[in-house]
């Protein structure tokens, strides 16, 4: 079955946690709002997130913000690669909740990458999933209306927690939804109101509950539904 795009990366390295613990590392923690590295600083440390949620986003020189992804317990962030890219200096990562992590230097993680075939496979799969998200978000979503974009996003988040459709979606605000989708806050507010009045969702402070998943699916794009 085809793998669906995911905005939230979690548990994709969880089976390697004991291996990570056995390797040289530093135990670190971040409070809500902390940066994992300073703005403008190139990637120099790689984290295995044990718990918590990190938001990864880009700030454009014109002042616009685009949320790219979220990273939770059981994943590695940022990914490991050998080259440095200029665009990375515009990427920021902040803790949305308190975070506990194992921190590796790039040389430490490189030694692990060369030693462990299982880690290499996980890293390749992680980058494949990330590329899949960027292609979906930058190509398919680009041509949808703001309402369809929002419904697609809610649907993909709902699929990640099929047994918990009322999950608060990591305390996403309306501003965050707008930054993920690349649409105005007014558009997001208007479309959430439409969905709420239609009885498809219920909203409260920083929480969206999907009440009627089938009707939400009726508003999603066919391409998105075919991925699940």
C-alpha cells in the first residue's frame, strides 16, 4: 500500500533507541519555545527525540513564515547528510512542548551511520518520507482551494491517530494552520467556521475535534484520499 504524506514525524526510529543509548551522546532537554539551534546557525547537532514535539519552519526574508513539519518522540531530527545547504540557515526548529533528547555531534552520528546498516535504512526511509511530504505540499496542495487544503491537512492528521480522532493536533493554533498551508489567517478562520457550522468539526482553544470523518473526506481531494 502506498505510504501517505505525513506532517508529523514520530516513532520512525524508535526501534533503534537502545542502539542510540549505547553510543556516545549527551542527554539534553528543551523548554517550550526553545530553539534546538540558534537562528542562522548551520546544523551541527543531531537529536534523537525521546519525548516532546518540535516545530520545523522557514522564515522568509519578506517576513512570511512557512511551517514545514513537526517532529515528535521516536524520531531523529534534523536528518543526517554530508553537505551543508544555504537554505538550512533559514530553517528554525523550536520546541512546542518540553523536549527530552539524545544529542549527537555530526562526527558521532557519521560514525554510527557508517557502522549500522539498520540506521542507514532508517535514514533513507526518513528522507524519502520527507521528500514525499514536500512534493505533496509543494505540488498537489498548491492547486487546491484553501478549503480543500485545510480538509486534506485535517484528514492526514486524523489518519495518523485513527483511534483518537479528537486529538488536539499538537495544540495547533489557527495561525499555525495558516503557516502550514500558506494561506491567510482569515481564510483559515472562515473555513474552520464553515466546517464547524456543517457539524464536521468542533473547535476550542488550540484544539480541533473531527466529529464526522466521512463528511470531511467528501471535501478532500481525490489524490489525498487515494494515498491512504
